[in-house]
């Protein structure tokens, strides 16, 4: 099988291919930088840095995907030793493979976009790989609608990466966005409303704890005739004493001394108070679903979609982790192969994923016992490189 995802290099390629709608995209942008429809910085601060559910979902996916074993192969064999494997294994002096890929996956989940920079090296392959922050990167479209440059801005300093000469120095990986031609749509954007609800519910719970973990009550004043009201000085004095001596967690349980005519009426939980915790749990499930994480793995109560934890974990890998990892590794191998011109593919090794061991064993057994298949066909079904068959 010939891998067709590598671009051909050399002067023999004379045909120029482009999209017929490219100029329309460029006209719509008028050559200006196109920004994401949401404020990435605010979403990241609120959703990832300030919400435990979204934080855990991003960490769970990015760490699981980064820990997947990778294999490098062409249509004939797998490589145990290869310069591209060495580069991916140690992409730069301060990061290993898992650290770099975790950053890539996290950027995709938080912003819908991930950017890899190739630093020049001594050979054909880049010397180093670095993940660039998505909130600092801006795409510059050309007259045909395709990127001609990327601007990376830090404070008042800006660096432009030219995409028109030779192999691109930037690998832009993005998720699908139905209303944006240049940027991806992140799960964090889809979960933004649920994140707001969950954060608001957490703040309400914190305020309740600060109020001795119970709703407030009312002080009723009745004069001798039952109709009198407090004077302005009496009212101010009463409010001041309550704020100083009966509010906050440190004053919880402190008895209140009421003078004549004053009566305390405690207020119980209303039905809306009782439903608040359910609203918070519902928002947590929506956040987990937006990221593709089974709520059972997040410890969210009330979800019985999967029969057990093992089934939920297998669905998590099969439906979320593996598609994301396959997308990223295919884009990275395509990009890096452009430097050397080799027809090689970097992909996750499904045979070494513990969560998929049971179904992988079943697949091997079914394929192995199929007498009507040749060895080459069996290897192709299992995702193994082709070998020469015996005559």
C-alpha cells in the first residue's frame, strides 16, 4: 500500500492545485489577521484554571493520549531506530515526547488549535520541536485564502513565520469549526455555558459555607403596640452587631442575644436551594460530555451510561483518546516527512494499549483463524507493515 499523504518534492511536479473557493476566503478576511470568535485567555482562565471538572477532563485526555506508545513505519517495515523517532523522543532540551505531546493535546482541547515550531538543525530534519501558545499565534491569509505567514506576539514583540518558502516552519493542527476557515473549535468553547453554571454553583456553595453553612434568617421587631419600627440609630447598631458578631464561619453557632421586641425567624432551605446541587452535578456531566470523557471516570454521581468502570475506560480510549492521537500523529508525521522526503507514518501502537487489550486479543484471534485470508491480508487488517509472502 502506497501512503499518499506525503507531498512530492522536486522540479518534476509542475501541476498546481488549489481550491476554487480559496480567493473567496481571502476576500472575506481582506488580508487581515483572523481571530477566534471567543476570548481564548478568558475561557482558559475560567474553564481550566478555575474549574476542577474541565481541568480534570483536559488533563485526563492529554495525559492518556501523550502516554500512548508510538510506532514509525512505511509500507514495508517498522523502524526500531530512525532519526525521526529520536527527534520525537527528545524534541528539545527541556521536554520529552510525553511533555511535548501533552502540551499539543491540551492546546487543542482548550483552544481548538495547536502549533508546533521546527527549529533548524544540522541535517534534513529539524533540530528541535517546540509547542507555541495558541493565544499568541495569529494566522495571516494570502490572496488565495491559504496561510502565508503566522505572527507570534509576546507583549510588544512580534515574530513572523513565513510559510511560503520550502517546508513550512509551523505545523498548525486544528479541530473542525463549521464557521471559521482558519481556526478550530475547542471543546472548552462548547462547554462554556456549563462551565459558567458550575462555577456559579461553586461560588454559591462557598457563600453558603461562609454563612455558617445555612441560609440566613430574619430579625422581626415588634414594639409594645406591635406596629413600632426601629429608629435609624437602632437599625444601624443592630446591623453592625450582626455583621461583627454573627457572620462568617468563625461565628458559626454563636448565640444571638436579642433585646426586647426583637425575634429571630430562621429560614429553611427552599426547593430551589435543594435543587442547586443537582444543577451543579448536571453542569459537571455536560462539561465531561463536551470533552468526551465518561462522567463515571470523573467521579460524577448519577451517571449509569456504562455497566462498569472498565467499559467506560475502554469507551474513553476508543471514542476520544485514539481519534485525537491519530489526528495529531498523522499531521506531525506528514509535516516532518516533508523535511526528509521519506514516506513514513507515525501512529499509536494499539497493541500496547492496556485498555484495549481484551478487544485486541479478540481481533487477533478472529483474523488469525481466518483461513481464507493470506498472510499479507491478515497483516493489513491488523495494521502491520507488509512482508514478502512465501511462494
